[in-house]
C-alpha cells in the first residue's frame, strides 16, 4: 500500500473507542477472522428455533431444586481447597489418556518464528493440523503470499504436497518427521497424545491462575516448566530434549472432558542456530528449492522425506525451533475416510536424489 | 429451506432475509457493542424483534438498514438494563453511515466487500499485516503479542490502530467505506 497519510501515524486512541470508522474496521476484522458460514448459519438456526419455541423462563426457574444451592456451595468449596500442584500432573495424565483415543480432532497451529535480526521479526505461520491418532495426521501450512504446503501421514505412508501442487510419497524407511522444516523455523507436527508424552519428570507441572491465558472461563490452566534450563540446553545430545526442546509448555484443559483445548510451547532462545549466525539472505520459501543455500552459510536443508536425513524426531532446520508454537482445538466433525491418504497424483520419492 | 410450489410463508421470507443480512448486522453490532457476549445476545434479540415486527417493514426500503435500526435500539436497551454506556446515538449514526456505504443489500454483495477487505489486508506492509493476524486471527492477548514482537504493549496498540487506519484508507479508496 502506498500513499500513507502521515497524520495517521500519531496515536489517536488505544482502543477503537474513539472513531466510528476505526470501530467499523475493527468489527469487520473481528467478523472476518471469527465467523464462518457454519457459525452464521448456526446463529440463524438459533433464531429460528427461538421463534418456534415457547417461553421457557418460568420452567427454567422452577427447575432449580431446593438442594441446588447447598450443592453448588459444596462444589465451590471443593474447588477452593483442591490441591493445585499435586493434581496438575494427574490432570495432564488424564488429558494424555483422553488424547490417545482415536477421535478426529482439528487444531489451529500458529508458529511464531525467531527474529533473524532484532529489527526483523518474520510474520507468524498458520497451519491446520488434523489428527485421528498418532498414525493419521495431516497438516496444511499456510505461508505468506497464499502458498500452502501439506504434509500427511496415513499409517506407514508419509507424503507431502508442495505449493506447486506436486506431491511425493516419502521413503517408507524414513520415520514420520516429527518436525517439519519451514523457512522460519521447525514446526512440531505430532498427535496431542505424543506431545503430552514429552511432559515427563524433566518438567515441573503446576496449575496456574491466569484468567487471560485460556481466553475463556472454566478451563484449567497448566504450566510445565523444564527443570534446570541451562544444563538442559547444554546437553543437546539428550534424546528427550532433542524430541522437544520446549522450555515451557502452557496448556488449557477442559475439566469436564479432560481434552486439551490449547497447548503452547515456548522454546529457549539458545536452542538451534540463532540470529547470531544469520548472514546472507533468508532461506527460500518451501517448495522453491531450486537453488539450495551455499554450504557453510546456512547449512544443508534436505526437504522432508526426500533424502535419508537423520530425522529421529528433533528440529533439523537451520533456524532450529521457533520462538513458540501454539495448538488450539477447533470445532470439527469427522474427517472423510480418505482424508489422510496421499493425493492420487503423488509419486514415490526417488531415494537416489 | 426446501423450495416447493407453495407460496412462501412469512417465516420463509424472514429466514431468507435474515440469512442474507446476518453478516452485516453482526458487523454493525460488533462496532456498536464492544462486549462479545453482549453482541451475541443483542444479535439474537434483534432478529427476534425483526420477526415480530416483520409486518411493519416497508418493502421499498433497505431491509439491512431496518434491521440495523432495530439492532441499535436493542443495543441501547441492553446497555441501559446493564447500566453500561456503549456508544452515544451520534456515534451509532456515524457507524451506520459506514454500514450504508458497505451495504450491498444482498449477502453476495457483502461477501464481495469482504473480499475487498482481504485485498486491503494483502496490501498492508508486513509489520501491520502480522499484527492484524495476531490480534484478529490468532486472538492472542496483547501482552503475548508484545512479548513475541519484543515491543511494549503501548507500541503494539499503536501498531494495531495504525493497521486499522491503513485498512480504512484502502477501503475508502475502493469505495466500500464512507
């Protein structure tokens, strides 16, 4: 966009409480990003149901029985005196058990990359992760400029569809690469059950009380902090650390279902090559791998599943893990039966290349 | 709604109109009412009032504008009951002026105008489109955005507002904002 009015650079207000135009644009943006055709249809359906429904207020008041108030008080007292630290691990274990059930789940994933330089913060990368179980996953990664890359796993078969539409089936001898490389850092792609498995005794797990963190009331917020960060960062050979070097993991868990509604991982600045060794231009976007960066400058970057790279489960990209990755559960129905299969036009990867 | 040979009932007509104008009404109410849960209640009540008053609707006028008129009265009524001040009537009138410019009086027109918004977002400089994505798409809290971008919360607020101002300029140039 050009022709920017310099007067607009001064702060007019902090929140859209001042200008009607600002409020209207704010409302347009909120609508654009928060409503779908389905959610709007659901709103209208609610209206139509209400039109046909009889008033139910009196009924709802009568339905409060005399014992409801003392019972509510008892529950409130129980919650107040619930031991927070000792039960946090139990909550995570319950969540892991629930996550292991084979159910179709969808998560919105946001990767916040590390800045290559102080003044250069790359934009976030958005993705949609569909999971049935640890053997059936599909992630659609949306890059700036409308480019989309898809990675999938259907049992033993792993595949990748590049932004240009071409698709390859990975060498079956190469395990599912837990970390998918993006130009702005590696992205962890795994089932929620596997991610929760990372929360072993190397983490301190505790309930925290942060009303804002989960974005809605009624969720349990759990924080897992890795113990002795400095020694952990130093021991890069540690296999567990290699699988997931997150130093802090924040979770929002629905206490009624034990489903993880939100999980966000924060990675230490030191893990992986950081801004200090970033010289030269940024790496090419995914799917535009015609000219690999010179060796020794950014390191080699074999595309996922195309070579026999040692992808044991850790982030291998030149930038290492990003600043943070968040997974947020979204409402979804069951995926089609062939959802996780490789596209029909996918070809077997050539192991000689 | 199934199409049959029978004459459409008032209910059928209302459903069609409601579905066509729901998006724009919701945008208008979001601009007037800041509280998310209140927006949902005001939307529902507005539609209910519109259904009860459907016979009063003058067919020579815009259904969208009529719906928003009901919406603004319902919003003021809700705010009064909760002893909240949302916006003054002058502000509502000005928001309505922007709505009229955005109004195509048809759902398809609304989607076209939203595509214009997409185009404007695409044209934003990276710093601004990034913060728009973080606020509206990812719904990240302000302090998290500030920490991710290594900015103060105040600087983030200014960047968000500047991004919206740039979008408003762009929408205005494309003729979809007053």
